[in-house]
């Protein structure tokens, strides 16, 4: 099950990066045809669609949607909604460790996701 979530997260990031690259290329009106290079994280400017995906593909706990949070290890739809609700009620997370303040998320879940999340 964990590899499915990792695959889903990787696919989501790839789709977001490709979409941003296509949208950027469509906005340009070049005088001559151009070849659009493959999108890399450094080459794509942050947009509303990529705002929750922090550098290196990490999920930003302060801006991620419930759908994005549910891609994390051990975080399903219910816990993802609880994270969003906690953030709305208590304000932004100050650190990754603050995630354990959300009911149902303990130290084990935090450790499984520590390298996948960021607070910005």
C-alpha cells in the first residue's frame, strides 16, 4: 500500500509540473517555433496548483489540501481532513513536529512522513 501512495505522490508532482510547463508555454507567443524542455522543479514557477508541493516534492503542511495530505504514509481522507481542520482552527503549523497535536496522529506517523513534509 505504501508504494501506491509513493507512486501517487510522484505522479501528482509530475502532472503538476507538466501542467505548469504547458500553461507557461501557452502564454508565450514566440516569433519562431520553440522546443519546450522537460519541466524540472527549478524551472517551474510556483502557481496555485503547485503551492502545497514544497521544494524537493515535499508536502507543505500549511498549504496542502486534504487530497494532497492524504498521499502521505498512514494519512487517509479522515486524518487529512483533521489536519486541515486543525490548521484552520489553530493557525499554521510552526514545525513538522506540531503535526502530532492533531488527534489521531502520533509519533510513528510523524516519523514515517518526516522526510516528506515541510512547514513554510
